């Protein structure tokens, strides 16, 4: 179970790193700023994930697992 979680964390981290590189080297920066303005209470990482996965989002809710 811990191995799967570590693999997921590694994948998310790699996607974040690539997202940051892409963000500052393309028109995605403007897209990110728009997302950031809509979700200003969210952390940098969460805002970046929103921008990468679904930039047209207008509402984001948390997810709790058991």
C-alpha cells in the first residue's frame, strides 16, 4: 500500500515539475494566471494542478478518502 502511494506521489511530483517548466515557457503562463485569479485561496501546487488538469474549472472541491 505504501509503495503505491509513493509511486502516486512521485508521478504527481514529476507532473508538477514538468508543469512548472511548461508554464513559464509558453502561453500557459497566462492560462495559469487566470486560474490563479479564480482560486486565489489555494496553494501554488494546487492551483498548478487545477491549471494542468482542467483550466476551465470554476469550482473545485476537496476529496476525503477512508
